[in-house]
């Protein structure tokens, strides 16, 4: 009995089986995160639409200023969520994290922050400088990654597999040579 248990545990710890279990777990977690994100996005979209409809039905709703900033901020949050969902589905399709897409999502998030800055933010030069530096750093990182990926293909394009030793079996075209 102990020998059977030992063999099963040893088989689970075998490199190929271990990599298979890790890959399957990653895929299932990515799918779960995708489903959770879709549920949150649907709820947020319904909430945003209902807020806009209520604001339209109330006469005299001021659309300029804080109301517009809130609607734009919520819309941009939904766009950021869509980009995160694209990151997840891209991972499931190609089995790689696309750093370009992650950087674009981060740039969108910083741009959202700049767009919805509240009135009086001009009096906070450190905040504006910090956001500017963040945009420049993300843009530089995106440019660097983009230029590197144009030169060579990604290193990992599929699920992890165990590398086998070289195939030493004779090939048909080698039969007549000697």
C-alpha cells in the first residue's frame, strides 16, 4: 500500500506531469478570472447606463464639470477592464503574457487619471509631474518592448513541455548512406 502511494506521489512529481498540472491550473485560474471580470463589467455597464438614464430624466442636470468627469471616468474604467480581459484571453490563446498589452493597459489607466483630474489639480504640480513621468516611462517601456519583439519572436509560445533527448532512430533518407 505504501509502495503504491509512493509511486503515485513520485509520478505526480515527475517533470512532465508537474508541468502539465501547473499549465492546467494556470489555464483554469485564467478562465475563472475572465468570468469574474465579465460579471463585474456587465454589472458596471448596467450601473453606468442606469446612472446616465436617471441623470437624463432629471431636468437641469449639469453635464459639464463633475458629472462629466464621473461619466468619463466610469467609461474609461470599463475600457481598462476590457483591456484586462484581452490580456486574459490572450494568455489563454497564446500561453504568454503579452507585455505590450499590459503596458498599453497601464498607459490607459494613467491617461484616465489625467483626463478625470478634479478641478484645482493644477495647484498640485507634484501630481502632474508624477503622472507625466509615469506616461513617459510607460511609453518608453512600450517602445523598447515593441522594438525588441519586432526583432525576434516570443520565447514561449505554448504550454510548457518536457524536452526529450535527441531522436537517435535512423531516418529513411539515411538508409543508403554509410
